[in-house]
C-alpha cells in the first residue's frame, strides 16, 4: 500500500483538531451508527476542558489505496516542544491559517521549523465561511511569510486549498463549491512525497523515538518512524543515546500501528517509512535511537529550543498540609517531575540544595500550569512560587533576557490603554493597523518578565474582548526593573474558620479571596488590600453577644462574593515572597514565611 506521512500545523484555535475529526469521519474510520465525540483527538481531560490540544497525537486514514498517517499538533506556543519533535516523522505538512485572523505568531513559529526540515507544505485556508473571512488577503500574507523566513523555490511553489473544517468541505476554487474533503485528500496524496525510507527496507532496523507513553499492560510505548528495516515482534534490539552510548538491550514485545483512532498490533511487522509504537524497552526515552544489535551509530535528533520560564515546586508545609492529598513527600514529587521531564523534552527539572524543592523550567505559564493541574488531579499537594524568567549570559558577560513577539487583536477603543500598559512594562511597538470588524492588530516585542501576570489585567482593560498571542522570539540585554503588583494583600493572623461578621468588617479594606466558614491559618492570604502595603487582619473574629440583645436583632450580614482564582491566575498574581498552595480540592495563596514576627518588617515613613 502507498504511504504518506503528514502533520497538521497551525496557530492555536485555527481548527486543526476539528479538521482531523472530519478527515477521520469522511475516510470511513467511524461507522455510520458509531457515536463519536467532538474533537475525538483531544483524549486528555484537560484538552477537552480547555478546548486546546496539549499533546501531539498520531492517527491514520486510508484514501484510495493510500494510507495517510496524520499527526495532530498543539497550536499553543507553550507546547512548541511537541511540534519540534514530531516534524521529523513526516514528509509534508498542512499549514492551516484562519481566513479571518490570518498569519499569527505561532503560524510563523511552526512554519519556520517545518521549512527548515525540508517538508513539503500545503496551505489550507480554513474557516472561509466566517462572516469577516478574507481568504485572498490571508493567501498573500502567507506568501509574504514564506518569503520572509527563507523558503526554497520548491517550497514557495506550494498549492493552496480553501476549507471549512467544521462543515467538512474543501475546494481548490471558491467558485466551485464542494461538500466533502475529497480535494484535500487528493492534494495530500499528490503533493506530499512518499517516505524515502521505504527504499531501505532491506537494511538493519533503525528508529528514532519521538513520543513516549505508558500503557498499563504493555509498559513503556515508544513512538517514531522506522528509518530503515522492519520492526517484528520478538526481534532483539538495543537503545542508543544521542551520543551513541548503549542504554539497554531488549526484545520487541509488540508493534502497534495507528489505524484510525485505535492502535492495532502488527504481527507480521512494520516496514520502513511507517509510524509505529514499540513496546518492550524499559529505559529508552525521547530522542533515543532504537536499532538492530549490529548498528553503533545513533540517528540525529532535532534540537529543542531552551525553556524561558521557571518556577519552584516545593513540599506543602502549611498547617493544612496532608488533609486533602495523599502524595505529599518530596521523594514522590521528585519522581513525578522527573517522569514528566522524561516524556516532555521542553521541561527541565533541577533540584535545589535543600532537596525538598525543585526548579521546573518550561516554555510558559500555561505549560507549567497544565503540569501542576495534572499533579493535583493525581492527588499531589505542592507549593508553587511565582514564575521567573530564565536569563542567559551573553558573549561579553552581559545579562540577557527572553523577548517574545506579542500580537494583540483588540477593539479600536481599547488600543490606547493596552499600548500604555505594555509600554510601561518595557514593550516596544513594532506594528499597528486595522484588522477589520472594528478591531486593531498591535504587534510588540515584549520581555517575558512583563507578561507574567498581565493576562488578567489585559482582559479587564479590554472588557474581555481582546485576544493576546505570544511566542518566544530571541534574547536581548536586560531591560531593567519592571513594576510588579501595585496593591498589597490582606494576610490572616489567626488559625481557624473564617467568620462572616469578620469578613463583613474587612470588606472596606479590599477584595476578599475567601468566603465565610472556610479554613484559614496564620500567614494565609485572604484578600487584596486597597492600598499598596500588606495588612495583617483577623478573619475569624466573631460578634460579641450580650444578654441585652438577641443575636438576630441586627440586620443579617450580607457578604460580597469572593474572588475565586484559577490555578494560572493564582500563579500569576503572587509576588516573590508568596506561594500558591495547591491540593486536589483547594488553591490557597500564602506568604512564604507564615509567622508575621519573622517576616520582614514593613518600611514606615517617619
């Protein structure tokens, strides 16, 4: 059977997973009476809840005697490490661009990686049935992008197709409507070359591991494309590290090929060029080479961009520790973090001298937030510090910090406040112009430091209508101090349950983060102060009753609903002397040093 390997790449929310759903449905993967979920490729709980793809996943369809292996990739910049790894498994890519939004930062990022690896691109202008779609403008924007990032003449001669992923149709000409995705299938088969590895079937087995998963029955599953030879169950193989050192030797227990949404065992083996998952190895990990015993050379692995944001994950030592989670020891936390770093090459873990805290470095707040959210769902209790940028040292010894390209789409009346706020955070305005439908597109170069904690403020300033997209660009010399949070916090000075009467009296001091009847302890942050300094308060003080009046004599206490923060909002809100306490049921903010006597005394003006 003919074979094609193709990746679907795009900016976040441009419709990759929805299009893959329709490709699977129209190729006959689903039976007519089979119930299917929306975004079938988003199998992870967090992917369904957030509506984004976090992990790259492979599937395959058969179209006119050609098997097409399709890899659905994440669109968010924080998960770019997934995209960088899997592009080595494919020979072509379908670049999806929204017909209304056009070229965005992640479009440029993923396309640069794909062209550098020599992939044959197909441009798919998606969502052409949107109200403000302008496919001709988007086509010209994409041609300019190809030229700007140095595409070869062969790559510049790319075909384009118009589609509506949700409605399930594609056409080469908008004047000739279509009701199926057949034109896209045909274009993939005709334009993407067959894997050149198919000519190396007679050579010894060799495969570069790109993805790693755990299966409760088969153990560690290593996914990649077979570069030469055949993978047959029972065959003796070994694993080599990047520098050619042998890691382990073992036998293939199972070869699983992707067939629709399921992985099926291939008993007669899989040949060079096919994308498969292999079981049987216990130590080999991402970027290692699996090969026949006689081979000594490791396959070259794609370099991964370094992390730009780090935070400290430590043992939860609050007075409420161990009440809601069952995984609280530093040893268990360490093993979980190292397991994550093994599977996700964009994350780097380093131990601190005390051995009860770990520095976790990644691409962005969302990536780190997803990791911590997964851990709390597994029963972990941890304390999280404020994210910090990862600095580098230049050739002359100067301090370099990461700079991100930020593209903002915002209603015209909010442009002034957005530019004013980001300029104060050391951002440089690069471009600004109308993007249609009463919106303005602003492009800025912004230090990563200044974007930590800005998302919530941005949504408030733009009345929730603004869209901010960011992607790592380069390193520049340190730009100086950036002003942090302007308001202080209200800190509890007592242990116990909060009292409605006490919170009612405290509401004039600021915004509350807790409601009545909640557990609190000394050093826990219970609200935001209306002034710039921190204030120790007593949230458990009840109303003193006398025998002169009954408890119901005064009017009932009516509290303003507290501000409930998500995990990402809490991580972005805290300052450097504060922590987020994360348990399976609660997210609490606290001071690093709980006792007010030991905390640094406030500076008072004489």
